[in-house]
């Protein structure tokens, strides 16, 4: 059980890793196809995270990621999956989306939660995030297509300095 948990969870933050995300996504997509539901995929990247490590050290960066994971986990439902994709990138999968208004609400909540100051080792650190979204089935048929779509949208918004909307 311990080894299985270690294989499916990020060692630093304790949240699911991409392996567990892919496994859950496969099941969620099968259910969504069967029930004609939507799945929301959010690709989140922290803006200028490298500066946190450069200015405050990697221990501070690690602690920021742990605190961030707790903050975002508090916003998602039990059925959702919040996973560390790698480095300072995260994916949030929200199955059973029935109301498109919910999408904008959760995006705003996540981006606002990231903007809350982090108190780390006597320093107040402010960061922001960029976010891209993809919706099953419109934007892709599998998790790889959906993540790719959300990642491209996130990068496009980040590049145009829109702080990651949609």
C-alpha cells in the first residue's frame, strides 16, 4: 500500500502525480462519454516561480509548492483530481461539469487563491498563476489531447500577459 501510494502521489506535495491523474482521467472520460457529461481540465503554471527559488532558495520554493497544494486542494471537490504535472505545473481535472458558469467561478477562485501572499521563512512572497482550460469532449477525446489544449491556451495567455484566463 505504501509503495502504491508513493507511485501515485507527488513526493513533495503529497497530491496525485500525473500517473494517477491519467488513470483517473481514463475512468472519468469513460463515464462522461457514457453519461454525456463534460470534464474540465485546467492547466496551471506559476508565473516567475524560478525567481522564488533564485531569491529565497529551493527550500522556500518547495514550501511554497506545499502551501499552494493545500490551498488549491481546499477549493476542489472530492471527485476532482488536483495533480502535480511537473515542476511548477499542475493539472486540475473536474468531472461531471453540468453548468458552464461553474467553470469561470472555479478559475477565479484558483487564481485568487494563488495571489494570496505566502509567508515563508520570514518573507512575504507574492506570485500569480496562468491557467488554460480544455473541456471534454469539445477540446479533445483523451487526457493527452485535453492537457495539450489547455497547456497551449495557458501559454498563449501567459505570452500575451493576460495572467492565464481560459
